[in-house]
């Protein structure tokens, strides 16, 4: 049995659900989860997009220890100020305070388990006790230490690639393109918080990596390969509309490229924009859907080359994929890149870099292209190859993109989890 812990959401709800389906979830500690089924039904019926993201069908509330008090300040600041420095500071405080709480809970549970074990010897009662603790990057420093002390197998999952690689790679990027530096996150952290990001994988007995790129950054800081659990994430594929097109006269219309997600140099946006300068004769449109990180000043130079759209909800994004022909994400630093799987699930070929899950899904020139980071010419070349496809060839790419994505559903994640988990 496993105790799972994460201050926040990300994909941890899905991990908890998968563990529960496998009969392996003892308790899921989190900072926010709507445990009451009546409230869940109410928000589903009235279509409240905020609250329906705070629970998941198939994960019962009695398996969840929700601690809203750690997240309330962050939620209010995000509502009032968006991605402000104050809101980010509240995230760091949430992680630390939640982590220390879970650490105390683990030690208290250990004492309780000892008493229960003694009682079992006298009355023959039996209860399956937890054997492992699974925490997430940033909010598991104290709890991993507690798990080690009380004899649980300690597991740390990285939400992105390792922070040492992040500072190196993104620091280089900020120096190369200072006009875009205000758009780069995951680069500067408070000293105490950065220390926990560095040390969490070191003190854990096992570390979960969602991509080969993330695994490579762990090896870079001397995490033993035997300690790394390679576990790619899943995607809500059943909610991504896909229609198999019978015909598509792609040669006779604009090729509609999509960049989806935060507009930031962390995702290599400048290199994509620069590539467009040499492609203006090829009848190509670039559409950007996502929030602009930083001042947005560097983006203004390219306004005439793009069609910009404000951020949309997750389900709206799922439906919007059908309006485009390919996703281009020349990312510099990504732990996984869920948008890659989502787009391929909708039938979009993808152009991306090895610093993502891309190499695991993409077969060159069959359902997309993997290009080096920071390579404007490689981006241009990949787009040009796609532009030159016949309608029949393009439709085959769509089918193969969809087929690859089907291997990354949350059900597939559950199967992989069952194969790799060590208790």
C-alpha cells in the first residue's frame, strides 16, 4: 500500500486514481480536493469549470486527506493578481507548510501502526499497512525524510526535469535572448526552496521520471539509474475529439500551425517565430493559443506573423485542436509536454525537441518531427516537409499521430504503473 502526497493538482489526482484502481492506495494527501459527492454532483450539473477540476471521477473522497488551508492564500492571490510574485511566493509557502504537515502525519501514523501491530498479535486482527510513500517535487522534502525514518520506501516524482539542468539550460537561454528572459520561469527560486528541489531526489530511494529527458537530467546529477522509475504520464484521450478525415485538399489551402500553451522562451517560442520569416511564401499560418508570460514586449516584433488567441479552458482546447493541421512546440525545457500527447490524440502531427516526451511518441516523417533545440533552420525544414505533403500523405500522418497517442491514455498509464511500481 502507498501513501501519495502532493501539494497542488497537476496529474496527481490521476496517479491517486490509478493506485486506487490497482488496490494500492492507502491515503492521498493533497492541498485541495472536493471530497463531498453531493458537491461534486452539483458542480458537474451546473458546469462549473473551476470546481470540477478539484475532483476526479473514480477517486472516492474517503481515500483523500484534503487540506485546503494550505492553498487558500494562493487561490485568492491568483484570482486577484494572476501570476504575480506574491502568488508565486504563496505557492512556495504552500509546498513547505503542506510538506511539514505530511511529515508530522507520517510519524504519528507510524506510532499508531506500532500500537495496531501489537494489538493484532493479541487478537489476530489483520490490516494491510502502507509500505511506501510517494511525494512530488517541491512538496516532499520533510515527508521523504519522515518516510525513510519510519521504514517506508520513499519515492519522489519530478514534475519537470531536474532543477540543476533547468538552471543551466534556461540560464543559457536567458543569456542568449535577454529580451525574452522575463518570460522564462523555472529559473530563479528562493534559496531554501531550490535546496529542497535539489535534495529531494537525493534523499528518496526511488525517483519517478516521466520522460527520457527527465531521466537524463537525473543521471546528470548522479542519481543511480537503478533508482529511477521511468513512468510516462497519460492524457484524457477520451475527451479529445478525433475525426478521421476521408479527404483533405491540404495543398490548396493554408497550412494552419498551432503553438498551444504559455508563450515563453522556455518553450522556444522565439525560434519558431524566427523560422516563419523564411516561410512566408509557403501559405502558412501560425496560431498561438495561450497566456503571455512576462511583459510580452519581445512578442510585438512578430505580431504581423501570427494569429494570437487568448487562453481557453482545457475542454475548449481539446475541441480547438480540430481547427489546426499540426502542433509546433520547439521547447527548450519540458518534463513531459502533455500538449504533445493531446494534439496527437486529435490527429495533429507534432514538431518538437528531444527535451520533452516527443522522442517516445514521434516517428520521423510518419507522425511528426523531432528537431534539435535552438535550431531555427531545423524548425523551418520540418514545417516545409509538412507543407509539401500530399493530402493522402498528410491524412496518413494524422492516423499515425492518433495511434501513437492512444498508448498514452490514463488507462495505459495505470498499466505501466502496475508494471514498474516496487513496494
